[in-house]
C-alpha cells in the first residue's frame, strides 16, 4: 500500500511542474511519509540542497596550482603577442583594432578559468593576474633597458612638420588616421603639427608648431597699437566739449 501511494505521489509531482504545486506536494509528502520521502522527492523534483549551492560557489573545480598557472601563462602570451603585433593595436585607430581586442579577451577567457566557474576560482585567477602584473612592473622599474625591450621605444611619425613615411608604413598607420587623431587633440590639420610621437603605450602625442620670432614681434606690435587706439578713443571721450 505504501509503495502504491508513493508511486501515485511521484506521478503527481511529474504532472504538476509549477513551483507552487511542487512545494505543495513536498509538504504533503513530508507530513505523511517523513524526512526520507521528502529527500527522495527533492531528488525527483530537481531541488538542490543549500549545501550543494555553497559547494558549487566556493569549491574549486581544478587544482589550486592550475588555477594560478593558467592566468600567468595567458598573461605572458598576451604581453609577447601585443609586443610583436606592434603598437597600433593599442592605438585603436579604426573599428577593426577594437574588435580584435574585444574578441581577444573573450578568446582567452576559457583558457584562464578552465572548467571551473566557482567564485573562489575567479578570485584566485584575478589575484594571480594582479600579482604577476605588480611583480613585472616592479621588476622593470629598476631595469630600464629591459623595460625598453619589453615595451619598445617611441616612434617619431612627424618631425619638424614633415611626416616620416617609413615609420608610418612600419606601424601601418595611414595619413587619414593620423589626421583624425590630430583633430581629436584640437589640431585643424597636420599642417599645424610640428611633431608627433607614437608612445610605447600606444598613445599619439602631438606638438603644435611654434610661431617664428618675427611673427611674434609683429603680433606684439599689433597688440600695442590696438591698446593705443583704445586709449586715444577713451581720452577723446573724456574731454569736455569746446565752449563757443
């Protein structure tokens, strides 16, 4: 009789798929059959006990050493690959560069986390990345030559108002892209630029042309003449009208 009732209750649970009906069946079964039947119903209905939730969140799915080594290996690969691909990937002069960086982050994501989606695994991976980056930066701070090898040197793209085509070709930067970057920094055209440097970090630094000394003196004379004219007009306006 008990087996028959239990089979009927299992069919009832399968028939009522909504959460409220499952809870009602669970309460009904726990009253009649006790904790054992309630645990069986939990397994049949797909309920996950609370301790399993905490286990999925914080128990590592991979060995601790592997969780530490994965981010370090990916970090080293990205540093080398970005160094070899040139600085234009960091400049993001066109949408293609942005797409590459976005897809690159998603591509290496699985290589970093592996088969582990736990919170603890994410914290360990992030901590490993921050720690290795801090150690690398601190080490390169005291070794300037090695820093130049890792980060590269700055490239002068425009010097004395003249573009260096060989450097632009090496970095795969077109004249239109350089003009767009100059306009972002307030220059009307490249004719106003005296020097442009592509920094190792991928930043484009522009320096405007300075006016010649004769032009500066001319502007100063014009400014003084304008002030004199304003003073003469003010004095004429302050004089009383002549009496007949």
